[in-house]
């Protein structure tokens, strides 16, 4: 979500808050989520934008260099392309909102 309204009930945009401010509203970091979620759980990590090397480093630290029991997904082609460039063996899904009927 672009804002905290739906989940936290706070009228604030995520992009306008610091990590400290997000934490104050109960929003965990990806690293914290990876620590809390059992490794046996399958994760679909949906990227809303291209986060580059930082997300690869956090995911590798939390799920291993081969990204065990997880997939990276996004509606954004550049985000998937960046992940494929940084971690070519990782499973990636390109999400879509509309499929045309043939």
C-alpha cells in the first residue's frame, strides 16, 4: 500500500516517512519480517518499485543466497529486471492487472 490508511489506520504516505517513523506506526522492516516468519513458510515478496541491491542483500541474509521458499514478484518490469540482473537464479514473477481475452 502507498499509505498507512488501510492497515495501520494512519493518514500518511509511506514514501514520506522515515524508517523510524514507520516503525513507530508498527510497520516492520523486511529484515524483521524475515526473522519472524518461519522458514518453512513460502513468501511472495512483492516489490512496488525497483529497490536494487539492498533488497537482494536483505533477502539473501534472511532466506539464503538461493532464496529458499520465496519468490520475488512485481507489477513493475524494471524491478524484476533489476532482481534478475543481481540474482539471476532467483524465481521472479511479473504480476499483471489485466489479461486480454483472445
